């Protein structure tokens, strides 16, 4: 992997997810992967959710994930493919670890945009919606 300083709003691959599905709209800025910086082991980026918006309930079957809240508040939800079993509120500076294959989502419950940094390994794909 190259050694670089990355600017999310300049250097990232911009991916807007959920545009056709109200409640799931979010802006994804992928900054670290094999194509962008030659990373062999990590995929990472920043997702920004407007108030009330959420990620889809998804998993990364072969990857462990770490999420960090930079700004805002969210409800984290996780469990199995069939059941959203657990919830917890997260605030700025909170970390969440997500086990390999665990289904999860984040819902912005605040009044301002939620900034969530995510990293997972081994590399996999983002949710498609």
C-alpha cells in the first residue's frame, strides 16, 4: 500500500447509495482499497448520513469491521440475517467492532449529519443499496 495523505472530498471514490429509496440515502467516500492506494488488506472510507437516514441492513461475509463516529449520533443495529437482535446508541468518538458476517446498520438519530468512518478487512464490497 502506498503512503499517502487522503482528503475525503478530493481523493475519494464518491458513491451515493440508496438514492431511489427514501430513508436509505447516504454519501459514501471510499478512500482506501486496492485500486485507489494499492491496499491488500483494508478497505476504508467515510459515510455521511443526513438526519433520519440509514444504511441498509447488510453484512460483509468474510470481513471484520470497525466503525468510528466522527460527528453526530446514531443508533447501531446488529444481529442475524433474519433478526435485528441488538441496538445501541453511538455518539461522536465512539467505536463499534463488528464480527465477520454480522448483519448491521446505522441510523442517524441526531439533528445534524452523521459522519461515520468504516474500515474492514479482508477487503469486500459495499452494500448495493
